[in-house]
C-alpha cells in the first residue's frame, strides 16, 4: 500500500468518531449523520493529495461536514414534520462533554430544538471544545458571528432547560 493511501486510512480511523459525533449533534439523526460523514470522507478522499499537506486536515473535513449538514437542514426538518409515526429516540452517542450531566436527556432535547446554525456553533464550540476561531473557519463566518450565535444559542438552551425543570410547565 502506498504512503498516500496509508495516510488517508489513518486519517479516516482517527477522525471518523469525531466527525460522527459532530454530525449527529448537528442533524439529530444517526442515519443522516452517518451519511454526512461518508459523503465528507468521500470529498476529502477526492482531494487527499492536497488535503494531506494541510496543517489541519480534520478542520477541512469538519468544514465540509458542517456545510453539508447546514445546507440540508430545511429538507431534514420538513421530512421530520411529515412523519406521522413516532420514532424511538436514536441511541445516544457519547459526547464527552455531557456524560456526567444529570439532565442529559433534557439537554439533548433542548439542543435538538435549536435552529441548525445555533446547534452547529454550540456543538463545535462546547461539545467538541474547538476555539472560536476554528468554529468561525468551519462555518465560514466571522469570529463575532460565532460569539453572538453562541450567546443566543446558550440563552435559548438555558431558557429551554429552565422550562423543562419548571414544575409549573408540566402538563396535568
């Protein structure tokens, strides 16, 4: 096996779990997340001779993944609304950042309810622990946009969590 192929195989082995975790938290559908990761890795493979020389190939792959996830968000939301049969929840993926959080189900439910771009910023920034500059690069936006989107997303998340834990909000 040539070294270029071995480098790509190593990249896939090292990055697939991280990409899948990010994709799942952004699109909130395991099958769709797996498809996004596969499409992303296919795109990286097509450009591997150039990508392998990059300083951070995972950042490049993450940008492809996020762009694909956000560009298909409306289609996925429409498809979910059209489903009439309730589906069981997807199996939880270990996110690392919230494994010890007591209200993990509530947090994940609140995160799933956020608009796709806010969810993407929060996932990249807080679940994957990326610096704001890397989040901005992945989303092709300014640092200020990342900061304001994160702030709005965290506020909405906090509000949703407060409502979930408010005994007055429980239907009787």
